[in-house]
C-alpha cells in the first residue's frame, strides 16, 4: 500500500501545482463558515501549508488527499468488508435517485458550503440543500432493519474501515512531507505575488487623499 500511496500523493501534488495558476484572489465574500476539512488539517501541516496560505489553495490540496484516502478505503472495503460494502452499495443506490448537487464537483469546490448564508429579510426562493433533501426513494430501496448480530458485525467492519482510513491518512502525511519544498516553492512563486499585488492595490486605494472639488 505504501508504494501506491506515495505515487498517488506525488501525482496529486503535481495536479495541484498545475492548478495553482488558475487561482484568483476572491474579490467577493464566497464563504462564511469555517471549513472543517482544512482547519487543523494534518495534510496541510505535513505539506507545510498550514500557515498564511489562501483557503482555496489549501482546500484544493486537502480535497485531493481526502480523495486518495477515500479510494484506498473503498478498495479495502470492497475486498475485505462484505457487510459494509453491501450497506454502502444500497445507500449509494438510494442516493442516486435523489438530486445531489455536492457530487461530481472539481476538487477545488468539493466539500464547500453549497448555499451562501441567508441574509435576514432576504429569503431565497429555494436552496440547493433543500432540493437535495427532496429526492423520492421507492419502497423497495428503503433500508431493511438489521438483526442485533448483523448490527454488531457491521460495527466491527466500520471500525476496521476507520482503522484503514487512519493508517492511510498517516501514510499520506508521510508521503506529503517529501513534497514540502516544492509545494512551498509553488505557493511562493504562483500565489504570493498575486496576494501581494492585491494588498498593494488595497493599501493604495486606502491611502488616496480625499478628492477636493
Ligand atoms: Zn477547506
């Protein structure tokens, strides 16, 4: 697993660096809640990007790492945890029948808040979150009650899947440390000049003397 993970992490860092030039400083408020995926992320610490780096840049990396771990855990589940695999397949089937705006997004947008925070007195006609909740699921695909024994076996499999995710997470962090230098260098070269230019423009507009007529 270690070899494969190292290669996957290397390719994901390549893809992230290739994406960096597309990043633009946000000129409007796009997100108000803290991002649970990025705050305190061990991936960002391992890559040396937990300091003063724009959130969108961090998020594009953490999401790619999460994708790698999801793939490893899915594969392990499929091959070693039959009950959990069945349960997940059935949940997936049910979800396919509903509208899911959060699925199939580019890594830069995955896991972010779907709808902006509501402004008091300005209701939305509808939100993406509400649309997603509305999907009708036929009776034949509703979950079946499990016996106590099945529940216990499923809990064991869930614990094993968690352990697999934890192990993969540690290996991903180790592999990421190898890319610290080039990740930092890419941010300094591609992102920081844009941030500096934005701050300069901002301080210039603040310093401008008031117009006298
Ligand atoms: Zn984030």
